[in-house]
C-alpha cells in the first residue's frame, strides 16, 4: 500500500479506525509523512482525519500510542499466562509422536515403544540415521506424515516432553502432567550423548561384526585387537578371453566377505567364515551345560547401598530441576549475553595498538 501511495496509484485510504491502520508509532509517522507529501485523504468509520493539520496529527498520534499500549499490555498478559501454565506443568501441545492422536496425551501402544527403543539405541552407540530408517520402514511417520530424517529424529529425541518434563522458553521448569515415554534418567543420559562434542553425526559406534574387539592378534610382540570389515575376495577362475574352440571358464569374479584384521600391525587377518562357526560352537556347548544359568545371574549387591544411591540420584535430579526452574537475575542475563556475544575487532587496529 505504501508503495502504491508513493507511485501515486492511491489517493485515499479508508480504515476502520486509526489504531487498525498502524499499531506502531514509527509506522504512523512514516504514513503521515507520505500523506502530507502526496496529499492523501484519510477516512475512518468514526469520521475523516485531516493529517495536514496539527489537530489531526495529534489525534492520530494519541490513538497510535493507545493502540501500542494495548498491544504491549496484552503481550504481558499472554506471557504471564504462559509462564503460569508452564509452572503448573500443563502441556502446550495437543498431539505428539509417541502419543495417541486423540488429544488425550496417552502413550500410543504402537509408537511409544519405538521411542523408548530409540533412546536405548542412542545410549548403546546406535546411529540416528538408523533410527530414522527403522521408523520409516515401520510406517511410523510423524504428525505431518513425512518421512523421518536424521535431523528431525535428533530434534525429537531432545524434546523434554518425552521424559514428562515441561519446558518454557527453552528451559525446563518442572514435571509435566502427562505420562512420560522414557524416564528422566534415560532422557538426560541421551542428551549427554547427543550433545557430546566429539559425536559424529550419523556414525555408528557399536560393533558391526561379532568378533570385533574380541579376537587378539597372535603375531609376536603385537597383541592388538582384530576388527571386522567387508573386503573383496577373488572367487577363482581363469582370466582373459577363451581361445577358438575353448569353452569359456568362469573368470576371476570378486565377492564381498567379512574379514577380521589387526589394525595395529596389519599383518594378521582371518575370514569370518573360518572363525565365527568355532565361536558359535564353543558358546553353544557351554550354554548347554546344567550350570549355564549361573552365568546369567546378576551378582549380589548391597541392597541398602543401592537404595541409598537411588535416593541420592533422585535428590540430585530434584536440585537440577530447581536450578532449571529458578528465574535468572537480570544482571546474570546481561553478563551471559556479553559472554555469548562474539567479540569485535577494533575499528582502527593501529590506533588501538598505539594506545
């Protein structure tokens, strides 16, 4: 509209009221300058306003200031209401992945276990990309129906909502009123993994092959661990073209196979098909014995000490929640902003060095 006024396409403006035309005084001043320059006629439902007179401009400024005050007052009320709602633990969402889509905020028996498994996978060194592929393969899409990606899964796993925690403006303020998909301890442990500075996006840290890190190098003076990897192995055959009258024999084809090799000396390797069956047989023979169940029993521990540690853990978590919910003093916010703000080089390095 302002561009049309400058181009002379508009000679008059009709509005419900002045406060509906502009809500910010600075916008009103620009509009009045344009109206004065292009002799624009202004009319409202309550009557015409002559912006060419001092009285008309005063009326417009007063109504604009009142409208601005109402906006700021309404914004303050909304912020206080949102803060109070967060303090009570009431959710700001209606539907979310992992919950039924009827607004009841009840864990979905289909997708809730997938969320729990995802956190367990992260804690065991799994890949976020693999989680996205598994969810997509299971048809467990997000609320929008789009496929999951590594970035969207990462953002989802960082939501405090999944642990039944209520956040406000990026800060956790307490427990929510809905059932969690995972316990708080698991969620916080997963955040530490996701926020680790050395974590490579999408890279797996779990063993891909059975005996990686189990087999030891037998070369004298080495003793390093063997690591499995896919390699290309020739399958035999005669290379080159057959001569006239000869039947073509299978040429030297290549096939993928798993080989365990020592990364320390790089002088020892063995194919998986030659060693893994031996390990399978040895483990199966041991588990077939009558006392095998004793191997799977958890070692006895001090129940009283374990209970004391659990109580201490809950106390520390309570302190964390209190610290997260506590308001940040204005001076601390100012200092934190100063620390976060990147330093600027002096406008005149030579002069600064001379001082």
